[in-house]
């Protein structure tokens, strides 16, 4: 697995991007930024981040539509997305979750809550990635050294 997780922060307000990046910088994530929905989609294609922090209200393609497009794409559907908005409207949460968002935060974002949710989603993504790799290896008929060791140990213990 990667030693550093890549997080894409998307907000049309540069100050908000800087604030979120500052909160997460202590945890040594690789931070990338985008300032529009269009730019976010391009950056995801270029660098496939491990997680997105995505503002909802942006000119052009909004956060809901970015989420829909990423979750509808086989290559990007498993990237966790945290939607962030200044509006505390219950309908936004429903729309966000229906679009495929994994979490939802209101501005101003509280640092401990942001860090906790980011860590949790990245841990879940790591587990999903490991499972996918194991399934791929099994379907390819190959297995890694650790799996071979487990297979050998179970064979010798059953004799």
C-alpha cells in the first residue's frame, strides 16, 4: 500500500482549500486542489486520489454532479467522497447520499471531525483495495507469498 494518501480538496474559494489543507497537513497527506467541478474531474483522471473533499455549491458542475459522475464510473466509483457545504439543509444530505457521497460535513468544518472522518474513510478504502487485490489474484490463479504461506501452514497442520 501507499505510504501517503492523496487527498483532492475541491472548492471554488481558495481560502477554504487552504484551510482544509492546513487541517490535514499535520497528518502528512499528499494534498492536491481543484477550484471547480470540471477541474476536479480532470485531476481525478490524472492522479486518482484516495479521497475527495468536495464543496457542493460551485459554478459550473456542482459537487452533487461531480459525485454522480465519479460514482457512475467503474474506475472511480470506490473513491470516498466527503461533501462539504455552508448550508445546513436536510435535503442536501439526502441528495448527496443519493449521488453516492460517503460523508457530509457542514462549514465551518471542525478539525477533529474532519480528521476522524478522513481517517475512517481511508482505512475503509485500504481494506476494500486489499480485498480487490486478493480477489484479482484468486481470479488470475496467482497468490502472494503471504497467501502461499497460509496455504502451506494449513496443509501441514491438517496432516
